[in-house]
C-alpha cells in the first residue's frame, strides 16, 4: 500500500527527495491543470476532522505530504511507515535549487510587503537563475484580490508560492485554481519570513 491513513487522511509514503522529483516532473510537463501541493500539518489534519470543505480541498490536491512528526510517528506505530516529514519550507528550498538549474519561474504571494521584497532579494542573490516572475504581499483586500489573480494568470509561473498561513493558503489556491495559470501551487506557511531572515 502506497498510502498510510492517519486521522482519516491518506498520506502517500514519500520522502522529500521523491516529492521534489514528482514536482519537477509536473513542472517539466505541459499539464492543462494547476497541480496543488498541500503539506498537511497537524493544524490542517485537525481542521479536516470537522471541516468538510477543507477535507475536500485536501482530497482534491495533486499531492499531499505529511508535514508533522506526529503524523509520521503514528504511521510508524501502525507499521505502515511514512518515511519522513516533508515540510513546505524544505520543499520550497529544493524547488528553488532545481529551479535555479532549470530556470523555472516563480511567483511569491504572501508575507508583509517588506518581508516579501526582502525574501525575493535574498532569493535573487542565492538562486540567480530563478526567474522571479512576480510577487505580492499577503495583506491584500478582497478588492484587489481579482487583480492579483489576473496578474498571476498573465505571468503563468511554473511555481506559485503562497505564504498566507495554513489553511488560508490552501483555501485561496483552491478557490482560484482554475484561473491561476501556474503549473504548481504550494502553501508554504511562514517560509518567506524565514528566507528573509
Ligand atoms: N500572512 C499573510 N497574509 C495574511 C495572514 C498571514 O501574508 O492575511 C503571512 C504571514 O505574514 C506569514 C505567513 O502568512 O508570513 C504565515 O506564517 P505562519 O508561520 O503563521 O503560517 P503556518 O506555518 O502556521 O501556516
């Protein structure tokens, strides 16, 4: 069995390496649909127990990963091991590394304006061949949300990085999935703050 069920959520038994390999394949393919990656942390897992709309967002994702050591340990106790925790932050760093080799384009949505800018400055120095197609802070109003979606759609980034916090990022990606035009979209929690330092 390729999946380990923890609290009703079927987690694929994949490592970070394999996750990045799969996502790299998705980016190199010409897929018509946005591929939604959800690193399912304990908060999302708990919220899914009561919130059916969130649960269906998780069910519809292209790939989920186990982003919690507790989730990994529960699967081990049951003998159906998830090999390791796969976080949004680690996945993002690996995508940036591969993107630097392959010249992928990224759009960074989220964090406050100063952090968003600083983070992109850091990335452009550390990963000079990454194409930063665009960026926007995460404190927008419903009024300018449409314009952000249109901007992303026009830029068609390989990777849409959404740092709005979980599960807000997951709901946001799901809501606009059909319009974003990105190849993959991933919620990364507070990763942009960490990169900005
Ligand atoms: N954030 C945002 N817009 C919001 C709320 C949060 O851009 O309306 C950003 C916040 O600045 C931070 C990230 O989302 O960069 C949330 O980080 P946190 O570590 O709280 O997320 P988690 O890891 O819990 O998903």
